[in-house]
């Protein structure tokens, strides 16, 4: 039987490890994922969030290692997305528990699962349950309109849901038990691929979290922050501030190697100017692995050969994904080789112009990249 893991007195992790998952709706999860649910016991029993539906039995086993599922009095749902709400209806049916969520959360949960004993909570509202007192802070768009975080005052635990999460499956549930380099890298990747489009709202959530001075941050994915709270706050400070590094990310596909030659020449020019250059051939690099670098890069270069008068499908998918995540303030270069009519460079520019980025220049060649004119890069500082 799966066991609960204690995180504080009468507070347990009862989530699930999805160590096999490698795609989270298009986000490559090389280290798997966890769905974190938390159980608080005592005079009353509280469940905070749940797991993806297919992991319901695993969560029920972990809860049962502490108490009977029927004893759950209250379910707090910080976020109605399927990876956190998938087992709520099952627990509510077994226990008759009341379900607390924001008004938007109640609406979504009702839509997804039907009637339960719902209670909508407002910003700043508190709830005393047994020896615990909870404060609810709505954090809309971090990551859906319904999101909130819940602060448990006795142990100063912030149940932050998607905020401060990482896709990282480990039997070690605390940050102190795994490499800080890995947990922060995964937190950065998570930020860039999940919540980056909502940076202003994330900043508000970050400021609210800091003001609570939590001793423990218990997110809904990945490790629980206890030792490195300052580090995860600093990472979110950097990411939400739009801080930029002297870095160029060169993303491309290539048909016969000519677009790759242009990529290298553009990269050499950036290197000559002292910039860090990251090359990414989309035939081998996953787009989700690029977003953290693009978020903090000053320059994005996108290249594609012309295929059927437009861009390669891999480049189209990348541009669609990247533009949707809205990385801040980029200057871009479009490039590619073509045989006769061209079309790819124009298409790249249209997409990046529409996304609001600043064009530095474009460079193309007919078949072979000879005598490329990169004069437009002279002014780059
Ligand atoms: Fe992990 Fe927005 O759900």
C-alpha cells in the first residue's frame, strides 16, 4: 500500500508520482511529474487538492495510511484543472466533504463533475477547521481564472498550487533532498512553459507569497520548498521582472543543411560581439526545452527553409508555441534558404511582428549560403 509522507505535525503529502509521463500537453517532461495533494488531520480532516483522475487509487491508498477517507470533512480546491481536481468528486462522494474553492473554481468544478457541497471563498477570507486556520488568496491566471493559494497559519505553510511548481518526479519530496540545480532548472522551465504569459499576475502572487513569510511552500507539482525558499523567490523575481541576458537563441530546421550554415554564421557574428549563443535544431531539440532560455534572451533568431512556399512544420509548431507563451521583449532575426520563390522568411516575420517583437533583419539565400549579407548586425550591441 502507498504511504503518506509527513511534512509537518499532522500534515502529510498524499499525492502521486507520474514518473513515466514525458509529455504534459506538449511540454516535454523529461523527469516525469508529481501531482501533490495534502492531508491535514486532527479534530477535523482536510484534503488540499487532489491528483489526476488515473492516480485516484494511489492517492486514496496514501490517505488510508493515515485515516479513513470517510473522515475527510473539508476539501480545499486551489485549482480546478484536471491534474489537481481529478479525484475530488470521488473523495466527496465517499466522505460527504464540503468543497471550498473560489467562485470561478466552484463554477468550473460543477461544470466538470456535477454537484458537490460547494462553498465559494473570497479574497482574504479565513476558515478555522479544528486546530488549523486557513487564509485564501485568489491568484487568477496562475494558472487559470479559478486559481487561489491557501495559507495554513499554524505551520506557516503556503499551499501554492501551480506557482513555484516543477515537473519533477522524485520519491524525495523536499527541496533539501535533491540537487538545487535540478529543482531550480525545472522550476524555471515550468515557469517559462506554463505561467509566463501571465507574468503580471504571477508577480502579484509572488508579492503576496513573500508577505506571508512562509516556512514551507507546498506546490502542486514537484518538490516542497523548505530550505531554498529564498532561491525560488529569487528565481520568480528574475522571471517576472523580464530581466534579460546578453544571449541569442538560434532556432531552426534545415532541409539540406543550408539553413543550418546560415544559423552558424549568424551565431558566429553574435559570438564575435561577446554574446552567449544557443543553437537549437528543431529536429533534435524539443521546443519546451528552449523556453526558459528564450525568456531571458535579448535575441531570438528563427530559421526555416522554404517548403511549399511556407515554413517547415517544425518551425510553425515552434513559433505557434513560443508566441503563445509571450516571452518578454525580444529582438529577432529571420533567416532561411530557398530554391526559387521563397516564402519562409516572410512567414516568420509576419508571426514575430504580430507577436510584437522588434525585427533586426533578415537573411536568405538561394540554395547555397554564399556571400551572406549580415551588415544589419553591425549595430547590435
Ligand atoms: Fe497543474 Fe494548471 O495545473
